[in-house]
């Protein structure tokens, strides 16, 4: 599924519920889901499920902030060098 399709699907099926939540709650939920992903990785169990949960929360946050993830990916991933991307995610 393409990112744009996923964003549209999330908005159509869950937008009324997720839009009612505060952005602070959305960020907190993302942190909770990231923690659950960490546990899944350590336990080598349900990693795919937890990654999808993180992805859903992230997509929902993007929708709330009117961010087109496909466009942002082009701008902040595809147009950057691998060295620059790795420096951003490693904290260098």
C-alpha cells in the first residue's frame, strides 16, 4: 500500500475518532507504541504488529497536522544523501 493510500484510508476510517484527540495525546501514544515496539524487538515477538501500530499512530498524527507523508518523504528522504539521513537518525 502506498503512503498516500494509507493516509487516506486512515482519515476515512478513523479520522473522526483520531481528530478528536489532542496532538499531545497523539505524541504520547506514539511514544507508548514505540516502547511496545522496543519490547517486541527484544522479545522477538510480534515485531510486525508493533511496527504497524507505530505506523498507524504516525499516519494519524500526520493527518492531524495536514502533512502529506509522501511529499515529506520525497523532500526529507529521497532528496537527501544517505550520509545526511544516517547522521540525523544517529544523532551525529
